[in-house]
C-alpha cells in the first residue's frame, strides 16, 4: 500500500535538509566559534613555561650545607664541590652558595705561566695554605694556582694539594695596588673589625701580647673571627661560648665586648668559679699556644689552635 503523497513530500523535505559531512573533517575536531579572535588551530598546544631552579642561594641564619642541598634536591657532595668547601667548612649568613657548577670556561693560561707541580701535601687538622706553602718552600700564590683555589677558599683535612714550585719572577711592572699585596692571612672587613676589638680589649685589660694572640687564634678556629649567632648545640659568638655551660645569656654572649672579656677573665672575672678565662688558668704564660687555648675552650679538637699562632702574631702587628 503506497503512502499518501503529502507524507512522502514531508519525508523527502526532511531528508534533503540534513547537510552531508565534509569528507576532510575529523570526527573529533573542534568546531570554531566566532569570538572576534582567530580560532586556535586543532594542532596548537599550550606550553607551560618550566620553572628554572636558582643557581645561587644566600645563606640564612641556621642554614647548613646539607639542609640547603636537600631543599633544592641536590647531593650535598656536589654543593660542597661547586663552592670549594669541605665537610667541616663553616658557612655564614649572607654568604652566596652556588647551586650549580660554573658554566664559565676558564681562560687558558699561557703555557709558560703555569708552574709544574713537584709533589703533594695531604691536609691535616690545623693546616693553612700559608703554613703549607712555607713548609714546602713555595709561595701562597703558586700553591693556590696549582690547585685552582683563591684566597677565599677553605681547605679541609684529608684534601690533597699539589705543591708547585714558585713561578719565576716576572719582568718589572708597575707596583700593584695595596689590596693586591695583602698577606695570605689577610682578613675581610668583619674579621678585621673583630680582630681589632679583641686586641683593644686585651690591651685595656693589661693582657700580654701572647695572651691576645691566643684569643685571636682561638676566635679564628671557633668562628672564623665572626660573631656567629649559631653553632654546635647552643654555641654562639666569636668564641662559640655556650649559655648552658655558664658563659652568660645568649644576648650577653652575642655582645662582642662581653664575650671577649669572658674569654680573658671567665664569665665572673678572675675569681669566678662558673667558667675559666685565660687569665684564670695558672701558669698559662708558660703553656704552649694550643694548650693555653684548650684550657679555656675545652674543645674536642685542641690540635687546631696551634696552626694560627704565626697568623695571630701578624694580626697584632697589623691591627694593634
């Protein structure tokens, strides 16, 4: 039975109104809309910029190298190597720590300028670059150059240093600026200020120069002549004195004048019993440099003090 002509006409009209899909259009391609902007092509991809990790970090109070390395997901050994530090090196607030190896290619030196290494030296506790150079009959500059170090580098026990012969004297040249002729034991501004204060207070108290030298050497070993507000356990200040062992409150120990006088006189002056200063030690004048320092500090590493005796004598001459 055939359908009425009216129904067939309606069906035919409906079928002819459906547009045929374009052969080249993907089933999943987005349909562009008119927004006044150019439509984004289907193949375009949004790229989120990568976050670049910092290449340096400024040390904050209480920081340690291992904590800094962990914070940035780096091996502690690598951070030490990139900064010329050892496992016993001291870092301090304001110091800049490299978090990546240097990408600057070193400038090649002329073939005739590099001194040839003749032997090596294994660093022991208390060694200094100055003392090692003297021991092996070379210069500080030659020793530093042979090991890729500079005057701010820190050496550490167990480190092997190449010993180079001193370079031959160069042809006469204009005299260098005063800052370029600083001795190997030269101090930076904060260290020099603290050394000057130790010398001044020692003289005010009538301490002999050798006693002042002991104080200078002790402060260098304990804090690198810096007034540190952190240290091992509750140790603080120039001499890493501890509130828990009677050296005073944290505020008193951080007062450099109080700390220096305490080193010379003990926390309660010469007749005090809580702590013992250098002048409280019977016969300190006849003791060795290291033994006298150890009598005050009671350190776990008493052998470190002796290495700074000659440097302390130089500082007295320079800043006293």
